C-alpha cells in the first residue's frame, strides 16, 4: 500500500447529495493529508455541483483515465459515466440510478486490479438501481457477490457504537424464519474477526439482541431466542467468541448498555439501525465486514429533498473516508504481526548424571 491510501469514491445517484458531500468533504485541505481520492463519476456533473457549493475555488481536480495516474492534494476524477445520461438534481430518475451502477462497476474493476486501496460509496436509491437491472438489495450484497465472499456483515460504526445486522435488507415478513443458530454463530465469528483485524480490538465483547419483545420472556412471547439465539450464543462462546445475551433491544439502548460492549449484533435492519442513527447519525459509517477489500459508506441516503440546496452535512462522508483509511492501516498492521509466526518449540533442559560423592 502506498504511503497515502488511495481511496476510490463512487458518485452514487447523480441527482442526490453524493457530489455535494464529496465536494464539501475535500474543501478541507486536511483531508488530502491521509489519502489520495479517486472519484468515479463525471467531471461534468462534478462541475455542476461545485458551482452550488460556495468557497470551493481552491479545490484542485485532476481528470485521469486510470487510478494509476492519481495525484495527491486534489480530487482525481475518472470519467466513467457517459455524458448522455441526464442530470435532474433532486429528482429520482432512471438515469441517476444507471449512473450510480456504472460508477460502482468501474470502481470494483479497479479494486480487483489493486489500483485503489479501498472503496467509499456515496448513496444510491435502491428502487432506481433495481430498475436499472441491479438485482441485489443494496451495496452490501452486490459487493459480496462481486468479490465471491462466502458471507459478509453490514456493520454500522461510529466513535462510540458498532451495530451489525444479522439479516441485512431482508423484508420484515421473512426475518423470523431466517433466524437460525448456524447463521448467528457464523455472523458472530465474522464480527469477532473483523473487530480484531479491522478495528484493532483485543478480545472483543459482543452483545446479541433478541428478536421478540422482552427477548421472548423465556419462550412466552416467541421461541426464536430459546430455539436458536441462546444456543448460538453458547456455541460461539465455546468457540472463543465473547458473546452475551440475548438482550431486549428497548431496554438495552435506553440504559446505555451498548457502552459496555465493543459491538452489538441486531437480528434485523431496523432493530439495529434505528437506535444507531438516533445515537450516531452525524458520524455514522456503514462498513461491509467479511470482504477481501475495504468498503465504507456514509450512513444516509440520497436525500433528494435537499439535493442541490447546499444543506447536506458532509460529516458522515468525512468519517467514512477516515474509517476506510484507518481500516486499511489496521489490516496491514494485523497481517504483518500475524504472518510467519515463530514456531513454538518445547526444549528440555540438559540431563545430568547423578554424581556420587565419596564418603
């Protein structure tokens, strides 16, 4: 990895707040101290949004054909989105969805080639990308498939909270049938590995939430806890994962229990993301654990309602970029420390014959 991490950034939906938060993030020159950004999108669209954001005259750009040509202290733009796709700021359009997928595919190709060190994705609209033949619920599932990962974990992170989601973007009507012991054990193992390798946590402690009200009340309000969640926690614990629970979600977050753990595993999307966004919306980052590459994203949507009005908060984008750099560094350090370990050998001391002293 280069001294400065090369961060690929996808434009997201052309008509959302992606370009605005990217421009605002790098209007602070200190952002260039730790990374070299490569933006996958359109220099034309970038120019349109730049005019809407004041005081960005000093922001240097560099139009390149390859990430290998990226230069420090500027936003390097790869024009991968065709100019014939229309821009309609603040409006959900099929062209905006198509552009986001094109930019994502271009960045994935460079990730696979090793041309960039990590990926930060600006948000797209799931309905619009589905209309553009994107047959996955979101970035997480698409990237998992693209990199042939056995499994992945959507992990929401902030300075003081990490929340993973067992069932990702599954419809609520299908959640209960997806709660299975083997899946929970697997996700707990993955969460434990990523906390150690990607976040440099020593012996992570993981809280597991229940599915039903009051975590089932010993089977009175549902049996998923008794049948699957508790056995999974016990098995994971026996395998060396410090997993605890199940905890009732309402009491868990309202009493500040999350501060006693390094991460929390929620059973479904809203169970984890509602408290996470309530507590960490301004600095929330979505990290995809389990991939061979590093991918983060700001934890917000396209925000069509405020697009083009210069109201978007760049905080989550800034945090997502910093998180990608930090995780890259943590992985390098961990892999260096754990590669080629010394073989453990047991030596016996020298054997001495018993000396018989004369009387």
